[in-house]
């Protein structure tokens, strides 16, 4: 399976557990998603398909091009929509765009069931297989045990929490878009911080707002100052990229320079706080501290 190096490092595990081989692909400098042309260039006769991640809640660019390619070549295409609850493109929701999708409902996600997740598909066969696998591989007309699996059922309590949470999904996505607009109004004109744009056909879920800092800014120092000195929690998305994570480094011969765009972009990525209860006044405060503190973090001489 082909999967972006700039995604969730744990996303490679299911492929490896099934004795598959994850093949990493480069990412775009922005909006930090998989580079579809690079991914397609890695296809061989052994390729089963692709898993794309709607990173930070932004629908994977060129997804339609990839979908058409997969249909033509008979390859499987899956969305990791863990960041993209409520995101859409041209009115079509994340989770309904290709062969199948997975969602995480981990507590930090836009909506949560406190644990577990969800698979969506419009394939009857795949849905039946997923239902069987979630309960020890049991199913079919005679309710036999047909597959090696485990107990991956969501408890009713977790499902009830998730169902309640989902009722406020659209409201939550609208709030996050409003917060990002406040950041755009205040930071959009700066030449040291770039906020990626997207077309009007996209509804971005803004699980996070990944921005790109000027390459002379010491991102780690800036993050540290905001967090430790000012209590402003901020973040970035999965750094370093998968090929440089200890668990995978040896497997991929993961030397620096293997995926230069992902390495450079992720090292400069900075996510100001976006969450369910952040207010306009909070955004003003974050912007004030950020613009004051960044002055101390310019390191043009770093090698
Ligand atoms: C993009 C992505 N995929 C998958 C996962 C895994 O989700 P879970 O912890 O619910 O298994 C995460 C979790 O952070 C994620 O961010």
C-alpha cells in the first residue's frame, strides 16, 4: 500500500500486521498532503492501492485524479478521515469519496466517542467483512468464524457518546472555520507565516491549522516559548515524517534527504491553537504573543 510519509506514523502498522509492505510517498509543501504524482510514480505490479490522509481536515488534493487512476488500474483507494470529521468537497463528505474510509474518535479529535473509530464504505462485501472482523471474524449465513480477528466492537456507552457528539458536528466545523478566519485576518499579510488557501468547493474541518513558518525561524524554540512561558498550547502535525520515526527508520533506510519536501515542510510547520471553545479574544492574545516572541526566534545562520 502506498501511504504518505507525512501522515500518522501508526497508520503503517495495520499494513505491516497484515504482512503488507507500506511504500511511502512524498508530500506537498502545502497543504501538507500526499503528492499524488509522486505516489502514482511508485506504483508497481505489487501495489494493492493507496491510503490518503485528509491532513488537518483538508480533503486530499487531486483525490479525484487518484480515484480515476485507481479505477482504471484496479487499485484500492482508502481515505484516512481521522482529522476530517465534517469536511467535504463539492458537497461530498469525507468518508464517502472513495472505496472506503476510516475515522478515529480518539479524545483529541473533532468529535469523539472517547475511544475507537469507524469504517465507512459503500461496498456491501467490504461492510460485511468489516462487521465480521470486528467480532472475531464471525459472520456469513451460518454465523461461522471465517477469519482470524479480534474483539474490535465499540461499546454501547462509547457509541452513545459518539452519537451525541456528532449532533454538533456542523456547528463545530463552522466554529473552527470562524477561528481560522480570525487568524487569517490578523496573520494573513505577514511574510514569515503562510496560511494555506483552499478552493471554495472545499469545506475544511480544521482539526488543526497547519501554517508554514519562514525557514529562518527556529520553530522548536518558538513553540517552546509559547507553551512554557505563556501557556499557549500549539503544535505541529506528526514530526518527523514516518521514514525518520524510530520504529520505521531502519525498515525504510530512513536517512535524511529521502523525502526532502516532507522533511523541510514538517520542520517549519506550526499550528496555532484551534479548538471547540477558543474565542476571538483568545485568538487576539495568541497573535499578540506570537508576533512578539517570533522576533527572538530568527536564526538565519542555522546550517
Ligand atoms: C490521521 C490519523 N489516523 C489514524 C489515527 C489513529 O486513531 P486511533 O488512535 O483512534 O486508532 C490517528 C490518531 O491520532 C490519526 O491522527
